[in-house]
């Protein structure tokens, strides 16, 4: 683990830039993909974890977050009520510690049969207005991907596809990102992808989508403090300047 961590650190240090640009994420205003509700998925395990990561978000310049626990029936069968109860715990602890950061909760919905059962019977937790964060299988592309996105829209929601750059089966069909956008789907960058956390192929895909101006949001997808440490180091690299120049919609979240 440490060799991989230091290897990533070395790659970022080789990109260091000494310009006078502000080296934090305040240009985004808010984050919209993270895992800060304690004990319900693979993110924060305790309320102390939650507060430590939220303090790191403040230190990096964020004014607010919409945290998005997994709802995945096979691994994290969470519900809206469970997520919102966890959010109340976070709010209570933030108030005790006199921390001034706005925290809301939505969900990162894994698209499977259970998701469509939820879609039929209850309101979804949205990141903003009617926008709902969704993810698909990392292993293989759903054969009916466009139909899935259309059905979500039929229910009155606008799908935001989490980290499209991480679905490496799209490498040979990058036109699909434009096609998804044309069909009303929004795209969310994992900042960690640009930082090299998931490897060179994912970073290359992220740069392609960024340079073609197809992203709508940037999210940390933070699960633990190792992510925070890498995101902080990333601010010193040249690639970070490309991120800063992009017109993300994150500030809508705290407007």
C-alpha cells in the first residue's frame, strides 16, 4: 500500500507548478460526491471519521458538501431514512464542534433491479433539484444503458452519471460520452481520477472528457483521509490548473 501511495506522490510531485494560482478547491464552492455518513457504507466508519474528513474539506476550501452514501442492494442496502438519520447525527456533531460547513445528503444509486423498485415506489434523494447521482457496473456496460437513462428521466429525474472515466469499457467508444449528454444525462468527474489515483488509463479518459467540455460536476468521491491527502497534494500539480479553468456547476449546490 505504501509503495503505491508514495508512487502516486512521486508522479504528482513531478508535475509541480510554481505559478501564483490559488491552490485550493474554493473555485468549486461545494462537493457533490462523498461518503461521510458514518457506518453505512465503505466511507466514514465513525462520526469522528466524518468530522475529520469534513474538516479536511474545509481546509481545502469547500464551503459545503452533498454527501452521497451508496445505495446498492447487494452490498449497502441503505434507505433514504437511514441516510437522513445519519445526516442528523453529522449535523449535531458539527454544531457541537462549532464547524461552519453546510452538509446535505443525497445518495449514489447503483443501477440494478432494486434501484428500479425504489424508483417506482418512493422519491429519490437528489444532489440538486431533480438531479440524481447514479453509477453502473465497473465490469461491463449495461446493454440498455440509454434506455435506463431514459426511464430515469420519465420519472422526472435528471441522471448524473458518477465517474464515467472509470468505466474502462468505454475506452474504445468515447463517442458514448457525447451520446449520453445528448440524451439528457449529466457527467461527474472524480477529482481523484485526474490526480492519478485509479491509474493512467482512467486519468487519460478523464482528461479526454474534460478537454471536450462534457463534464457537469466535479466530486471528490472521498471515502477516507488517504483520499484527502492525495487531493491536497494534487493542488500543487499542473493538471490542477486545468481543473480550475473548467466551468463546473458545483456552485449551484450552495447558491
